[in-house]
């Protein structure tokens, strides 16, 4: 593990490869790179080695529907006759039998001299960008013991630092997580105490996909003994909101990072109080202390004037990947009127959106003791004191693991959807009016179609008649007098004598 600082040494020039923007659309791929150089000897030659069963589970449990899988081994390109590095062993939609067969086929590789091949992380990653991803976005998993070459000369150290600068600054390497794991294996020549699994997202879609794979409760998370070490990004999404409404009539919940509030009375200014806690997304860093504040933004004029405050103003001792004490978020929502016109009468709800911004300043971190103990065990050390933790990490891990020391502030942006409710009475009155009009129309139709009995005078005689409105009848009395009788909607029918010719 002394050589762990070279974990991604091979990507020094991949800063140039990573500098090219991946395509925003198109396919997404998952690439699994498994180191098979000489330093991995115990993981291949120990009969009880957990390496291959673990990689099989990792590929299977991190599989995403519609995303092709690539399984490849890597050492140093050009050292093994007739082999490329990375060497693609499987590519296509996930199929357990084919993937397991490809992983079973990974073995230690030797140079022409008979010595085991060296590792070249730079070449592996450059080959992945150029020959496997070919401009696509992707998630790159690296399974390694983080050893490449035995020497540690100043040029290598400087190149490694140059790579990490590029890694930090590249907007296309969007997320990096790591899982140090204790795995005890014994080979013919030496022993190993652990592996580190890295997951690198190349592109925005890849970062979203990686977030889904590594979310709490996801199948892949069961493979790892602890939460992922968050290496990038560090200045965004420092916490997750876990809030509910304090008002029985207003409902609030956080769904996949979106705060959804419903049942807010509309038409007048409202105070909405949310309570719960925040979850520290950093690991292995405890948030020892941070000033917490909040802001609001919305492109919709109706919510532009909203305000937000949070309590407490100071977060203390939030454990790595753990929850804070009670937190309140108070939203002051402006009077949002009912939609105008008929739409406003027909709808008793109106949904508008905004963005809640939670900012942590003056961040101070401490390290989770369980993580420090695990790194000490992997590196062969004993239990250490808390004040020695960072020195151990600096000695055993790449400097990117210590980037949290550069972070003093971080911001989380949470999309918010607010649904206002309005009185149903306008709609009720509209329905009642429509019912009255409909009733009147039906009555009118009924009255027009129903014959009514009347007595009309024709000549000198009163004659009975049953007639519908607007119907015309000709009547004649016993003396030959005739009249045209026309039914009316209201009142008796009209009678017009017909002159005798």
C-alpha cells in the first residue's frame, strides 16, 4: 500500500484525454478494469482469493438496464506479446454467464522475459477513453491494489501531482468515489491486505447513473463494508435534506433530491415550517462544525419573492454519512393567486417551482475512526490515535483523498415544487349554476314537446284542444266556422279565424 499514491498515475496524460468533452447524448457504458500485473499475484494465486467472486458480483449488482458492460483486464500495454492493455474480454448487454466466463479468464500476465507484467494506470485509462468509450460518457470502475512499479522517483511524484491537478480541474470527470476494502490474501512471494475499488464518472449522465448505483439501498452497496469515499465533487451537495412538514395540512417530502410541498393555502402569504435533519454526504469526514444558511431562487415571478431561513445556524458533530440533530427550514411564500379566467375556476390547485439553496461555510472536518482503523489495517498498521489519522492517510493514500482539507464552503441546490390549494366554492357555484341552466333547458325541452289541453273559441262555440307549443291545428265548429290554432310556450294558444270563401 506504500505505492497507493500512484493509484491513477497512468492518468497523468489522461488529463488531456479527460479534457475532451464526452458526448452529451448517446450511449452510456460501464467499464470494469481489473488489474492483472505482478503486484496482484496473491489475489490470483491464493486459492481462497475473493477477487473474482467480488468482481462478478460488482458487475452484476451495478448493472443498469440498457447500459452495455465492458469487462477488461489491464497491466502495461506492449509488455505482453499479442495482448493489448486494457484487454477487452466481454462487451455488450449484461449476461451473467458470459460476464462470469470473462472474469474467470483473467490471469496474471508475463513479459517475454518471464517476469510478471508491470501495471500502467495511465495506459489503461487512456486506452479506455480512446478505444472503449470512444467519446461516449461512461462509468469506469478500477479494481486494484494500487501498486505499479517499485521505484518512487521524483519524476513519478511530480507527474502524479500534475495528474491530480488535471483530475480536480477537469469538468468532464464529474464524480469519483472509492472503496478501500480489507482483503487478506497470500501468494507464493508476498501477502496483500487490501484492495481499493474506484468508480469514476465521465460526463454528467455518468455522474447521475453512478449516483443511482451507489445510493443507499442499491444492490451494489451491499458489496461494500462502508459508504463510498467521496473524492469529487466536494464543494457541491455536502448534505441531503430529510424533512417533513410541521403543519398537519401541508404535506412535504423529499423525493430523489426534489423537495415536494403540497396543500399550501393560496391567495395569501404563508409560512411553511419543515423539520427533520440533514445527512452528511461526506465519508470518511465528519462535519465537525459548519455555519448553515439558506437562500431561495425562482425563475417564476410568483415565487421570486419567497424567503427562507434555517435553524440551527451552526451544525456540529455530524458524523460521516450520518444524520445531524434537529433542523428546521422555514419558507415564507408570497400570496400566489388562483390562475386567471375559467382555468382558475376549474382548477383548485396551482403548482410552481423554485430552488432552495443550503450553504455550509467555515467547514471543519474530522475523520471517522472506523475509516482510519480500516486504512491502518489494510496498510499493515495498528490502531492509531485520532491526531495521527491525517498523517496516515497522507502516507498511504493518494493526495486526492485529502482534498477535503481544501474545502471551506459547499452548497447544495434542491429543486422545490410547491402546490397551492384554493377554495372549491367558485367551482361549486359554477357547477350549481350549470346545473340550474341545464335544468331550465331540460324543462324548456320538455315543455316544447308536451301537448297541453285548452278550450278555445271557434265561431260561437267553445272547443277543447290538446296542442304542443308552436304546433298549428285547424278547428271547425258545428256551424262551419273555422280557425287556425297555434300553440304557445306560455299561456293559451293563439286563435286566428279563417275567413269563409
